[in-house]
C-alpha cells in the first residue's frame, strides 16, 4: 500500500511576517556590517527573540542563503510587476536598477559563504536571462527601443562595473550605466 503524501503545512501569518522581518533585518545588517554581524542584533532589529531567528534559520549560513534566495526571487517577480505597471522602456530601466540591488546582495553572500555558494547560483542565471529577455522583447515590440540581439549583454554591461571595481563604491557607476544603456537603446 502506497504511503499518502504529507501535505506541507502553511506557516502561520505571524510566523511568516517574522521570517520576512528577519530577512529584511539580515540584509540590512549584512550590507552595513558584513556577514560577521551578530545574529542577536538581527533578531533585535527584526523585533523578535533569538529563538525565533533560530527556528526559521538554524545557522548563520541558512540565513545568508535565504537572503540570497529572496533577492533572486524578487528579481524575477519584479519583471512581471514592472511589465504590468510601467511603460515598456521604463520597466526595463527599473528592472536593471533592481538588478544592481541583487548584485549587492550577491556580493554579500559571496563574501559570507566564501566558495560555498555555487549551489545557490545554479538557477539564478536562468531567472535573470528569462526576465531580461521578456523586458527587452516587450520594449522592442512597443517600438521604444532598437533591436537587441542578446538582451543578456545589458546585464553584462551593468555587472561589468561591479567586476571592474568590486572594492569601490561601484553602485553609482552601475546606475549611470543603466541610464546610458537606455539612452543608447531608445529609438530617435
């Protein structure tokens, strides 16, 4: 007799709110103080006890990994939201700016986990490639931008700023690159 599959229990609404507050607090703390930031401080900032943090994230690495997973998930969701709510070229521009925030999170995760983060990055390229292709094709079909043979090149240009100068304040340069790319793509 086959075993009946066990349905996954949905977390209570307050537990999910606590989890999201912990992730937001962790992302801010890691950005400000690095991966060595105190877990107690993260819990305090989120307004929960340390036991609540450990119930959701049993280790520091588990918390760091979930901060990354949330960032890549939000990046994919942002494409859909922006396509539905913004003019096509503005949706593309705003998504590229969200991508800069994602790269900042990826930098934090890479520093915190060292060389042990490859498993996290496995499907992020697919999420990014799919999102940028949809956004670019949407703007092309609207007649707002010139044809882009490989939309992923736009991400390479923005991320290139990070890889050229990762130890500097690279984000303003990356944001300027987004505006430069959009200006170059617009149809006259």
